[in-house]
C-alpha cells in the first residue's frame, strides 16, 4: 500500500525471489520431483536467493537508474506542511513577533517578502539568528520550513520544536522519504527536486506567508559545484520572489574564493552577516521604516 515507488519495486522483487527460492528448496528437501529435473530446480534456489539479496542491497546509483528521480508528490508535501499547527503554539508577546526583524530596525511586516543572504562565521553562534527567525514566524502564526542537514547546528537547536518542519538534505536517499512527524529526507545533490519542493511548499499555502531557511549554499557548492548551484539559485530566487515569502539563505563566509562569493551575493538585495561580534547589516533594500513593537 506504500506510495513510495522504490520501496514498492524492491518489495515485489524480494517477494518474487523468496517464492522462487522457497519452492525450489522445498522440492530439493522433500524429493517431490524426480531427480531427473534436478538441473532445473536446484539452480532456482540460488536464483531466488540472488534476487532477494540484489533487491535488498541494490546500489544507490542503480536504484536511481531503474526507478528514476521521482518528483515529490504535491499530496505528500501538502500533508506534511498542513500539520504545522497540530502542536499548540504558546501565546506570543510583542518582542517575539519581531524577534528577528527588530535587529535591523524593522517590524515583522517590513521583513515579510524579503530574500536575505546571511553570511556566517562557522565559529560564531549564528544559529541564534535562525532561532529568532523561527520564533518570529511562529509568534505570527506563520509556517517555517528549514532545508538543512540532520545533525547540523541549526537542526540540533530547533528539532524539538514540532511546529518547525525540516527538509533534511542527505546522500543516503535518492527519493524523498518522510523520516518523522517534522522531518523529511531529500537527496542533497538533486537541485531540480529541491526546486520542486519549493514549488509544492508554496502551493500548500497559497494565501498566507511562508518562511523558508536554506542551510547552506556552501554545502550545495561543494556537493554539485558552483555553476549548478548558481543556476539553482537563479531559479529559486525567481520562484520565491513574492511579497508573501520570507527567505533566508546561508553562506559560509570563509569557504569560498571572492569571485564565487561575489556572484552569489549579486542575487540578493538584502544581505546580513553573523560573526563573532554578532549579527550585522551589510545591505538592506529600502522600506518605509515604522515603529517596532517592544
């Protein structure tokens, strides 16, 4: 009954192997068939066993070739996103509603719709900025989706908040797999699938504000190369260019040569940094600055 195409295919193969091996082995030990046919049924024991073993231990590259890259289903992502408010969110205060935006002299409404590049120093506590971003989103009853690695600093600091949903990037899967009630695994080198997930996530909330964190562009550059990452970012920035989407992309400020970093910066009109001295504004597009509730 599973909707996972890979699991279904491997299950069928294992079942076929088990049936063939079991029947052939039963014939062997019971002598139900004349030994004249032994050259036929005895090899079937090994054939069935091989099919079972092969279907279970299929290499990842061969799985992808046989099954293909399955686009993440809209139903799967939609049901995943719609569970955001299953867990009760504590009543918010004025400070929580502007926990991230007040750092830049803005209120929440002035932050909505921005696509922000956050350059961070890995030695700093940059995860605090994302914690504030998540706090502000949840305090305003808005969904937040984080793309990161399982076990990353950001994942470790927010994984206990069930209202925060994670798309965890890993090389251990070739198709999307739901890992827990607030975590879904995605292949880390499939940028077209990530764009598809962006699209389905936005469609799951066609009217409200959606908050997205992508951690990090540096990992993606190392995984698929700069050129593919840059193309991915151009599509992503265009796709997410909406007054109702607030997006933060993270970039390790120490991991790239100046040309690579400069090219990625050029895609963003809003840029901030987080170093050992804390968060700082690099460049913010002009808005009508209002009073921030505190």
